[in-house]
C-alpha cells in the first residue's frame, strides 16, 4: 500500500449478549478458523449487509433440507420422474 493510502479508521462497537450465546459465538469462530472473535463478527456482519436478501427463512429452509439429506430422506431423479409422469 502506498504511503498516501491509509487504512480506514476502525471504530469500537460494544454489544450485549447472554453468556451462553457468547459461548456459541466463541465456539463458532474457533471452529470456522477465524483468528479472533472480532474478525468473525466483522465478517458475519459484512455478509449480512452485502447479502440482505438471504434471510432467516432461507437459512431455516436450507437447514431443513440438510436434515432430510442426513436422515436419508431423499429421492433419486428416477423416483421424481416416475412421480411426475402422468399415468396412461
């Protein structure tokens, strides 16, 4: 970076959360390989701001789909074709 370019100044933001939620946050950033809680929170907030159309309902739908896959409740392409083919 050239000497004339400066890194944007960072501001400190304080948030309140329960101890159990903080423990979940700490477990998540460590498991996901972030270097710090702050880095994880910044990245998470950046993603929420840049992708506002991805909401909680979308996340719940994906989670429900993942649970079905893990429980083996899936259909093959052939099953779907058979279900959608009109009987003669």
